[in-house]
């Protein structure tokens, strides 16, 4: 259920002048499709803008922070930060999922925790913040939630859930793991893969992502959660 965005603003210490654009940043297209009479706008255009703003601000940060890195190295570093697995972690850390306005169908199918949706919401929030308060406000926000997560080698400190799950299973002699691609959905230019991880034939976790590797990481994450293994 969508929670009061005043609470989110207080949590972040960021207060929007245009609260309508903040609401739009957390409005999924499924909600708009089911509530057309309300005149709501979805966050897809803000996501487009936020993606560009994020690329720019992260590029500037890396350029300043790593003066001895080559163009190719900086490009790889940026790609490892501005990617779905990283953005999902940032969105989860901020609790963004609980504020999203979803259609009933998307809600019932677990959309609130879907990696692609969370990554998109993070980008749309960046777009909304940029329009409301400008680039410097975006930099301050990223300075509090994203830049501290970048390790001294320039790579984001993102958990490798597959490795953690494999180590846990081996340590406790629980058996062997097998990952399976259970399906695909979405158009060709925005395909989403569905993955399952099985242990000794039993389904242990499911996940989705814009690549098979991302989907497997999310399946491993769910498996770790079911096994009560810490994710931090």
C-alpha cells in the first residue's frame, strides 16, 4: 500500500516544492491504467530523465574521485554503478518500494519488490528531484545514499548473492544448487527474465531481472532470505 510521501520526505530530509512530481515519480503505469479518471501520470518519462541525470552525476563523481583512471576504466566503473542490481539495492535501502502506487494486478504479482520496478523508481526519483531542485540537490542526495557505497577500488559494494548462497549451502552440507530460466516477459527491447534456484530438486527462490545473471542474483537473494541468512 502506498504510504504518505510526507513520511518519505522527512526520512530523506528532502522537501519538494512540487509534490505532484514526487507523487508521479512513485506512480507505476499499472496504477494509471486502472485509474484513468483520476488523471494520474506514470513515472516513465521521469525515469528517462533520471537515467540521464544519474549517468552525468556519477560520471562527474568518478572523474573527480579517480583522476588516474582511463576513459575505458571510468566507463566500466560507471556501468557497474548505474545498473539494475546496484539501483535495486539503493532503492531497497531507502524503502522506496513501500511508497509506489501500483495497480491491483501488479500488486498481487509482487510488483512492489520486483527488481526492474525498484530500479526504475530510483531513476524516476532522481528525475523528479532534478526538476524540482536542480543538479546540486541530486548530488547531495547521491552523496548521502550512493557515493558512500562505492568502495576504494571504484566498484559499488553490492552483494554477490549467488556466491553467498553457494558458500552457505556448502558450509552446511545442504546439497547442490541448480539455476533455471523459468521464462521471459516483456517486449524485445525491454525483456525481463524469470529465474528459479533449486536445491536438491526443491524450489528455493525465484527472481527476475533484465539479464539472466540479474535474475539469478535475485533468485539467490530470495533463497538466502528463506534460509534466514543475513543479506547485509
